[in-house]
C-alpha cells in the first residue's frame, strides 16, 4: 500500500534508479526488466474496451476501485511499453482519484523519457497517462467519497 503524499517519493526513487545507469541501452534494459516483473494480466481484461487508444503497440489497462483508491493492471505486447506502463502503475496504483489527477509525473521528463523515446512511443506514453487519469476522473465523479481525499 502506498502512503498518502508519496507519489513524489516514488517518482524520486525511479529517478534515482535511472541515475545509476550510464547509457540509454542500460536504461532501456532496465525498463524491459520492469515490464517482465509486471503481474500477468488476466485475459478477461484484454478487451477492446480496455485497450489504450493512441499506442502503436497493443496496451490493455484496467482499473479496480477499492476503499477509495484505484489499483491498475496492465499488459502490452511490446517489452518497452510494458516497462513504461509498469513504471506508471508503480507511481499511480493504490492512490486516490484526486492524488492521481493532481500527479504531475515529472519523473518521465527527469529520467529523459521525453527526449529518448521515439515520437510514437512518446505519444503512447502520454496516452497511457491520459487513460489512467481518465479512470481516476471517472471514479472521482462516480464515488462522492473519492472527491474528499
């Protein structure tokens, strides 16, 4: 479980982890490794409804709302993309809708993703963030208690 106010702490951890690598080849390898550690997504969630629009590769993202917090699950058929979504899950999963909506996600820029990803991957990353925030907005509207956190 993530403690309140720790999105920035988690982002800082990721930035520090990436600082350990000298080359982008090593950073990409690390991203791929993170993707390999992502829990497998039950095929029942691999539906057109859960597919992230705007990604060149196939990405499925599902959200579960429990006790005022959102928990994300995802998968992709591309290893780099799977690693990217695993980072986003690490930062945003287990948070309230308000925390997710307010998250700036500066770590993406700080680790160099905005400059080192191909344009199509960068657009896909933005699409994944947008979808995660859309889920948060939907649950914030749907659950009056979620708006108070």
